[in-house]
């Protein structure tokens, strides 16, 4: 199947993220308007799903005291507005019961809003690890691009992108733990190699409850996924054991047997030339009799 070209969209949005057309920071000459907060809608495709309550409360306190320093960026949608950037500020203003909010209106269509929102969050690192992984996957899906191509566009190495994307293979319960900040991305990556969801969750809970380091968790995972196989003790007949003892007495050295009465090997150890000569002399003397 022929791969779709990245096209102008990916180049404009990703390769030239600092281009004036896609700069999400307010610039000199931007017209800031007060819009009714009740007419503002969050972006349904906003990759950031979790907003830390304490940080939101701190922002609300700051806005209550000093006002909104930076306007939100919105796009007009009929008689309403869709947030492109600044949802935390919007939520804090809603929390305070404000009637209006300062905003800059940009002329973006629905797809561009979604794309810019993904890029803006990735570039500013406002997302938790799972949200970042989902945003990266969404960009790859939209543009049908490889990890290598995405790496060049967003300025993150391919291994970094691969490590984020691996998190999406975790079981839902472990993913929730990462999203809630209970489990770090480093700990989570250690669990990816565990294919059994129950074992994966068990190890995740262990890491959280015992506060183990990433290195210690990696060791525990390796031990759990590659248990040492206990060597089964060979079962020899009494006659075979007697033969081994007889050979040890005759050769005055260690003798080992691998196998059983029907098939196997007998090993005679020697530790010096004198040992070898003695064994040779013993066998020769028996042969000449």
C-alpha cells in the first residue's frame, strides 16, 4: 500500500511550528477581545485529559488576585468558540465564576485545531506520559508517518518516541496508574515486557506500595519473566552409583556421570600430568594382565 505523503499540513504544522500562522503565543498587534465564557467550549480532541486540582486551584487564586495575564486562543465555531490553547486558564476562570475571558480569535478549521492542539501540548510538555503517547500516536495516524518522520518534525529522538508509544501497550489499570501519577513512566516502561495483564498489574502495585526504584523493578520483572529453571537431579540406579564410586577409588580422582543406566557419559577428571599418567598406568596394567 502506498504511503500517503506528509503534505503541506504536516510541514506547516510540525516542521514550521514557530511559523507566525501557528504561533500560539500572543504577539504584538494581536487583537485581544473579551468573550462570554459561557460561549467557550473545550476542544473535544484536546489530548490533555487530566488537570491537577491543586495546580488549578493555585492558578485560580493567581487569576483572582492578578487577573488573566495571557489570553486564551480560540477559533470561532458559529456563535461559539472552541479553545485551541489555554484550557487551564479557562477552567480556572470558570471556577471563579467569571463572566468573560480575554481571548485571541484565530481562523482555524476543526482539523487544524486538533492538530495544533496536539503539537502545542507535545512541544510545551504539558501532558502526562500517557497523554503524550496518545498525542504522538494520533499525529502518526493522521499523517500516516513513521516514528523516524515524527522525530524529525517535533524535535524528539526516535527512541524517545518509541518509549512513549510502548506505554500504550500496558493494561488499562497500569495506564491509569501512570495517568494519575502513581507510577512513573520509567517504572511503566519496565513492565511493558510482561504480557500477562494480571502479573503486570501485580508488579505495578508492588512498585507503588514498596516504592522500589526503576532499576530494582527491572530486576524483579526480569526474574519474574525469566525464572531460573531448577536442574532436575539425575536418578541413577544403585549399580551405576557403585560403578562411579569404584572408578573414583581406582583412579583416585573425581568421576561424574550424566545420563542413566541406558544412556549417558562418564567423565574422569584429571588435574595434572601426573594424574593423567597414573590413570593411564592403571588402565595399561589392567590390560596386560
